[in-house]
C-alpha cells in the first residue's frame, strides 16, 4: 500500500511538473530566450547576486528583446535605446503599468505613486508632481531651499578642517532635507541622531533589495514570502520608516489649517477631508503613508548616490575637476551664490554632470513595467500582464549612442564648438509615462550641490587618483560606489 501511495505521489508530481513546464513554455509568438526548467525557470543561467551582468550576457546571445523566466514568472527583457524607446515612448500605453517587484510589493501593496496602477496611480502622480512644484519653505521656491541647503553643507564641511572623511551620510542628509522640506515643511540638523538613523534605514533598504536574498525573493516570491529569513528585512525597514511618517502625520493633524497647507502632508490631509464621503477616493491614510515613504526614499537615495559617484569620479579625474572649477570661477566667481540659470552658461559643467549620471547608472535594472493588454511588439505577441524589464544599463552603455561607454568622458556631451550637446539615449530617469516625476528636482539638486561645493573647496583623497576604485560596490537594484574618503579644503 505504501509503495502504491509513493508511486501515485510521484505520478501526480510528474504530471504537475509537466503542466507547469508546458504552461511556461508552450509554443507562442514570444521573443526568443533560453529554455526554462520546470519550477526553476532560467535560474541556473543567472549569476548569483549579479542579475544585471546576466541580463547583459543574454542580450548578447538573444538580441535586444528576449523572454526570460524567473521561476514560473515570465519576463520580457528590453535592451538598448531603440528597443526601450519603442516600448516606453512609442507604445507607452501598452507598456505603462508597474510590474512586479516582490521584495517591496508586500509592503506597498499597489499604493503610492511608484507602485500603483490605474486611476490610483494617475491621481497619486498628479498630486505628487503638483506638490513638488508648489511647496517651498513658507513662500520660497524649491530652488531657494536647495541653495540654502548647499550653503549649510558648505559650513558643515568647513568644520572638518580639511581632514579626510566618508561623505556618505552628509550626502544622504543634504538630499533628504530637500524632500523633507517639501513633505514635512522643515529640515533637520546634521547632528540630529534620529535623522541620521533614518538615513541609515534608507541605506539599509537599498542594500537589502540589492542583496542575494532580495533578488532571490524577486525570483521565487510565491514561496519565499511564506518562509522566514533575511529576505524580509526590506519590509521591516520600510515599516520602521513608516512609523516615523505616522508620528509626523499625527503631529501635523493637531495644527492643520484647511485653508493654508504648509507642505505635502497638509495638502494630502485636506484632500482626505474634502473626499471623506467619496467611497472610491484614493486619498486615504494608507496612500498617504505609502506615498510619503516612497517619495522620501526616492528623493533621498537617488540624489545621494549620484553625489557619492560624482565626487569619487572627480577625485579619479582631477583634470575634469579643474576644468569645472575654472568654469565656475569664470561664470559665477567664488562669492556669488550659484543660480539654476547658470546652467545655460556652463556647458562643460553640464556635460560633466550628465556624464556622471550616465556613468553612475544608479538604477541599472530600472523598475519593472508590465503590459496592459495583449501587445504586438516587433512582430512578437506579449500577453497581457507580462512583466517587462527595460534595462537602463543597456541604454546608458549602448555604444551606438555612447562610444567607448565604459570610459568616463564628459566630452561626449559637447559639440565641436564646446556647447552642451543633448543625447537622446540619456534615459537616466527612464522614459514615457512612467518617467521619474522628480527628474527636474534631482537634476537641479545635483547641479547646485556639485558646483557650490567646488566653488568653495578643492578636493583631495588619501588615495592617489590612479589607485581609486570607481567600480560599483554592488550591482543589483542600485549601483552604489565603493566607500571612500575625501578632504574638502577651502579655496
């Protein structure tokens, strides 16, 4: 009897495996790709903890568009500027919904501007863009707040007396204070212990998402979400950040003036009050929490990581740093506060910042998209709901648009007359209807922070330029530069 039971069990398992495999890889008009195994999909063809490198290798073998299976999950991967533009821009509505990112989906649950879809996404995006444009400290613009924060950072760096230090937390804090002024209406001191803890939490979130366990969760989420382990750290960190947001919301409720919003939270609370009798409203406490958390993270970490890359690359290439300082001295001088309008008069600096952002490649995988319907694309049929990975690394290193892409060369953004030259493949912030809503703010922050610091300081490293390692510390959800020390010496 036991033998019969065992044989029946093996038969049922074989049948289930067959149907699982056949449903994954039944003949369809899908893009080509490696043949998946039952249950595992193409896991064995992915390097442990090196998803981006694996996708790049498959790009070389299968072309700009191919099909991949992360366990039982089907993904269509898009590589190169032309393939991504055709999908996200030319067929933006077909590829316009957010795909699965299991490592954070358990927390966001389809809420907030980044991870929502449909009408909820439209309303959250509209609200977020309006907030980014509208709020300053009192009646001051965002530009004024960035300039003020840059001067605060100058004074903070003067306190180091030219001694070498790691700038990680300073760059996180300066970026976080800008988004805090929009969301909460105030900034925090650099020595505030609670604020420094928040910066550590954000760093922990990105490290956890990029880790082997975070990537394994994204592949086998159906099983992994039920198992204990380090893959749940991301969600715990996100809840810890949410507790801070809750405290701010409760404090703001006590002083809320429905006729005079002071910041984003006030505006959201007012909309909640206006729509409290609307059963289909998306202005709910849950959306407020999730939207605030994701804006805080995105507004902090993207700019912070870019600044860390920027000064490491300037240490590595002192000749580039000298040319930027020469342009600063010629256009602005060493005493006038830099203005956003100075960008048009500083083509070399603009070129350097664009090359920093391209080379840094902060979000190499991009965020996943998905098809809204059965979509015809380049002669293939991509079924509705299929996750799509538009890989930004493949665009920013596309040799057709960026010759010798692994070399840091600001001159690629200058024409023969030394004027700034745009490049259509510069998709650092993605493209189409899901392009980063904070792109304009991020560009302005990086420009003003970089030139303000180089206006007041020269920079040196305890390590010789030729010995500095500029390769990313980890490649996964985000590209983070290796830790380094830098001295800011008053000019």
